[in-house]
């Protein structure tokens, strides 16, 4: 009887040992699985500090960064009206008309084949401010590149003298050509013949390139000092005497004061065509 009791005890001990071993193995698997789940992902390098160091210009580049900022401001002037908002149309002859717009000259076009806008350029044909800057921005960087490829006509990179005109493709603009012309700085009435010649040069170059529709800004006004009233007087008089060969000679004036001066001057010389 004692022998049977001993056998039962040893069996119980064996079962307990087996169960303990099984629990231990199971726990080991859970621990292993848990460890693999909780294992942190490989650490990624913190690049934010490197990026900030890359973005921070060295002392030697600080001045270049400031200069670039000024150039960006020069190339991106405050925008003019975004459309051609107002207009009045006048009859120059049975074959030619003139429409005066208030708005952005870069939005003007007729057919994209025989039309051109006139850019109020500087002598080096760099992208200037105001209207010239708006035209360059709308045309895209290839316009400036094309200007810089034109031959020099004088030392120090002069591409176009005051009173003269050159032309390039229009690239992203809606017209076929851009005629770049350099107007005079206002110095009183003695500047009028030079401004007149500036309009004549642009008109003559347009005809040479088979342009039938052309649009001018207020050349030499505002930045170059011409009062709008005197600029309008020269512009309208010159167009009146030199529009032959064109089907349309228009103006797009970005300033409302200038627009009104152009309208007043046009009424002195031409008959308005009533819009239907």
C-alpha cells in the first residue's frame, strides 16, 4: 500500500514538473514575441539640424543673399490691374483704329501672329521695374535670355540706345513679338523730340517685321519722370502722324491717372467709335 502511494506521489511530481516545463516554454515564446513586437525601429538620423545648417547662409554668402532679395523685388514689382478693365476705341482712318485700355499690357493680344507689345526697356535690356518687369515676368525667363543674346551697340553691354528699338520673340506672352524701346528721362520740353523718336522707332520696327497690331504702354512716364499729360500729348501726336501700315495701334495704361490723360488727348484728335 505504501508502495502504491509512493508511485502516485512520484506521478504527481512528474506531472507538476512537466507542466512547469510547458509553462516555461510558453512564457519564453511570449516573451520572445513580445520582445520582437516592442523592439524599437532602427533609429533614423536627425536631419533637421543638417537642413537648418544648409539653409543658413555662411557669412560670406549673406551679402549675396541680400542682393538676390533686392533683385527679386526689382523683378517682381507690385502687380498692375490683372485684366484690361476699361477701354475706349477711336478711329484713326478707315483701315486703322486705336483702343486705349486701362490695365495690364501683358494681357493684350489680337491674333498671336502679327501682333506685338512694346516694352519700356532700359539700355542694357535687363528686366526693369514696373511695366517692363510685368512683361518679363509674364513672358518667362527666356525673354531676358533672348535680350542678353542681342549684340551690343555700345560699350558696357548697351543693347539699345535711347530713342531706338529692338525686338525678340514673346515666349509665354499671347502676342508674337516684343519690341523693346528705350525712352528718355524727362527734362522738360526738350525731351519731347526724343520721346517722339522712341515711338517712331517702335512703329517702324513693327512694320519691318510684318506687325499689323501693336500696343504701347505710357513710355517714359512715371519712372522716367514724364507727366502723364505731356507723355500722352507726345504719344497721340506721334501715332496720328505715323500709324500708316497698321490695322490697330493701341495703348494699355496701368495707372488710372494716365489712362484718363490718354483718353482726354485722344478726344482732341480722333472720333470715338461707339461700342455696341
